[in-house]
């Protein structure tokens, strides 16, 4: 009976969700005079955000922090803070239903009234935490991409500027050469400049959003050279050389740590097998002699 009740609840939830989505589409069509607008249709996440708007509202400070994290992650799926929160609630509800079903099918020597809620609560917690972990992993991945590409991009920018071209043309050449997180961030800077934002303000915003120390130092140097009238080509050459030195130093440090990190796999995996191979025949002979 409990399984039938859960299945009925899921079916009712789907019907109610479809009903509210249909109402929203009908209101949008009626607002346009009975004609569907020719713009792009809202995505599923946007529809989910509008459906869960009463429960996905966040305080202003929390929403600002989440918006900053989404910007650091590259705005995946054009998610807003409310949309991301609605996605977390939806995934938690979906996995809670899955957990209830698994609790009924595999009670693990527990009563059904205890196993089903326990599985449901655990799966709901996983569904709520998983998007946040995915967001942090995406932020870390983009920072790693920017860090790895920054030295080469600085060399390219230096060559372009030394050839007599402007800084904007150098930034454009980076977007054409690097199709990764760094290219995306530079592309945002160029779009902001075209919209009228000051160049240095756009660069500083990019450095604050990316959260990469080397990029922040590079932008600070460019801003200071612009304020003090120092030739930017010479400054970029110095920054590129310094980045190469830091990358080389980091690689040497990781290489020095490799020997100490190999101790644990050797002790845990190689040495036991080696002792078994060497001492196994002798132990067998000793046991035979004792018999």
C-alpha cells in the first residue's frame, strides 16, 4: 500500500507541475494578444525557477555571494541565484522520492516505516549538496585553466603590443587564440568595453571575478602603468618572465614532492606482495616440515 501511495503522489506531483507550467504559458500567450512571441522559448531551468519562485527566494547577501560564485564558474546554463536554488530543491525532491523507493525495495533489515524515510532523507541531502559541490568543482577547474594559459597569453599580448598594436587588439588576439576559460573572461571584458565601460574597470572586475592571483597581479600592473604613463610593452615582458619563473618553480616543487608521495603506495601495495612472493615458499616448506 505504501508503494502505491508513493507512486500516486509522484503522478499527482507531475500532473500539478504540468498544470502550473501550462497556466504560465497560457498567461504569456494571452499577454501577447493570443500570439506566441517570436523570441526564444524559456528553458526548463527558467520554467522551474518561475514555478519554485516562492520557495527559492534568497536573502540579498546570500544571493550576491551565489551570483559571484556563478560568475566565477562561467555562468553555467545562464543560471541566476534563484534558478540555482530551485535546481537544488528540485534535485533534492527527486532523489528523496528515489530514496523512498529504494528504502522500500532494500530495507536492509529495517522496518519499512524506518528504512524508507531514512533513505529518503539521505538521498534528499545528497541532492541538495551535489549542485554546490559541482559548482565549487567547476570554479576550481576554470581557475586551473586560467592559471595554465595565463603565461602563454601574456607572451602573446606582449608580442602584439610590442608590434605597435593597441591593448584592445592584443586582448582580441587572446580570445581568438584561447578557446577556454581565459578566452571567455577576456571576451567578457571586450564586450563590456564596447558597451561603454572603462577599460581598466572592466579588467579589474575580471581579475576580482576570476580569483586567480597571477591574473590579479597582471591587471594591477596594467592599471598602474596606465596611470603612471609607463610603457606597457616593457611591463608585460617583465610579467611574462615572472610568470614563467613561477611556473617553473611550481613544477620543480611538485617534482620534489613526488618521491615522498610514492612512499605510501609502495609500502601499502608493493612491499606486501614482494614479501609474499619471497617468503611464501619458505613458509610453505616450514609448514610441511611441521606436519
